[in-house]
């Protein structure tokens, strides 16, 4: 159908499919959703408006949408062990925006991991709403890239932020949510855990959960959780009835969150995404998913180990989760050059700042790699060794076109042995 209506777009979709299938996707925030999630996303649910929440909509005709959203909510609550879940955020940034909107007045102070040390734009980066509408005091890592809990504690005491974000986009170590909750408690700040990167690992039991420690947990649904592009906000407590503007207290968090998403920031929820989230949450509750999460970490450790054997420096010296940041300064190549060199042989990564990077964000000193996508395709530790070899060769031989052709062919050959959509 699409082929007849819009052959140009159809052809580009097919090319992107081939690119994903024939190459090594190593961006740690990406994954390969199941055919069932894809089917839910491409369904008639995209046709429907449903501002509001199940049972309280501003449009008629929502009987089935209510059921779908309620199922997604119940699955999220059960999987993450919380009593309240909002599954409507359009994506991770709007979810974090909503949490700030819910818990802070403009001009109040928040603290989050500096983006140049592995944090996220929405945790208080200077160019983002989170630093423009609030006062942001970002925390750095240690010189070698570890979360510096003593520094966070002393900053929290001194700065007295109203909200502390924890969670990262480029951090390869286990996060100590208990310690962070103690810090937040002593500073009388809300603790918000953004688990977008590690949600699937938490569900699979290979990373501790912030639930019970953080006042609010946000997550995207499309990274290690392997659902559609969307997000959720999780917390404990129950919204007050009827929903009304409430004081910014811990007891009122569920109400504040729901009101911040709608009508505060968003309009109609993306119902096709909600259905996709429901399907992904069902999949994530299976033993097969727990095994998948374990394999993601085993693969990341194997990839990091092999890359170190090839002389690559890894920030913090290794990984305990799904990702790693390579510090390329010892390899005489910048992150941008490495991203391009790898792209040319079908290996997709993203350039990334390293802690205390002397270079700029658009041409930093590092690259970030992760294993969720390749693990979904069925790759294991032995393939990670081959992937490390391809990366090492592609960087070393980047000026040798014959070598690049050979590596590209080897990458395709490896990929052809692993699952993709039929
Ligand atoms: N852009 C995401 C990532 O790649 O980690 C974070 O939002």
C-alpha cells in the first residue's frame, strides 16, 4: 500500500531496514522491538483522541482506549512495584519536563549529573529548559568517571536543591540509589531517578531498582526495555479524587504528576504507543526477558574486555551495565572521526564526551557503545569479540579503502547469521 501511495518514503524505509539488518547497531539507547510491538504501533489506535485519563476523558469513543491504557498502567505498576504509573509522556524529555513542572516553581533549584560527565540534557544542562526555567547546579564525576557520592552530598548540603536527578545516559556503573536517597532526604529534596537507560536491566534483575528510594522514577520505554518510543512516570501513592491542583508535598506526587502531563504539558496521548508499551511490558515480564537482560550485561562486559585487549581505554575501566564510553585520546582519533570511520564499515555508534573532556560536544574525545540491540538479535560473547576486532581494525585502518571494504563485508557476513524481521 505504502509502495503505491508514496514510493519514495517506502523506499527509504526499506533502506533503513536494510541498514539496521546488515550493520552492527551499537548505540546503547536503541533496540529492536518485537513484531508484536511494531504491529501495535502501526494500528488504528493512532486515529483516536483521548485527552484525560481512563474513565475521565474529554472525548467520546474511548471505551477500548481506556481498557488499553489501564492494562499498560497495571502492567507497569506490577513490573516496577509501584502503586501509580502514568504511561502518557510522549518521550523521556517530556517526562522529565513534567516532573520538574510538577515538583518545582520556576526559579527553584535542581541538581543533576552534568551532561558532559554522562547526565542528560533534561537534568539541568545549560541549553535546556531544565536550566533556563530552574536554577541548575550540575554535579561532576570523579576524574576517572565514577559517580562522586561525597561530592553530591556536599553540594546538596550547600546548594539545598529542591530536586535531585539521578540516572545517566553515558555511565557504565551500578548506581547507588540508596545513598542518593539518603543525600536527598538530608537536603529535603525530591529524588527523581531517570532509569531510561537501565529500565530493562532493572526489570531483568541485573541492576538495582530505585523504587523505594526515589520519590519519582521516569523512564523511556524504547531502550533496554525494548518497547516503542515513549515514556512512563512511576511513583507511589494514589492521585487524590477529584484531581485538583495540589501543594507540592510527597503525598501529592501522583496527582501533581498526572496534572503536569495533562493538562499541564500534553494533549492527547499517543494511543498506538500506549498499546505498544502494554505489549512490551508483557514481554518484559517473561523469564526470556530476564535472560535477555543478563545477556546484555554479559555481552557488554565481553565487548569491553576485548576492546581493552586492543588497547582502548574505557571510562571507569569497564562496565557493569549495557554500555561503555571509550576514551579515544590514546588512539589519536576524535570521537567524531571514529563515528565516521565506523559508519563507513556498517558499525553504528555515537560520539560522546568523556568526563572533563578537553574537546567540544560536537567533536568530543569519546564514543559510546552498547549491547541491547545486538543482544536482541541473538549475539553472544563470542560475537562481541568479533565486534571488538572490527572496531579496532576499522579505527586503525581508516585510511585504507581495501581494508575498509573487507571489514564492511565481514560485518555484513556476521549480521546475516542473526535474527531480524522476516
Ligand atoms: N538520546 C538518548 C540517548 O541516546 O541516551 C538520551 O535521551
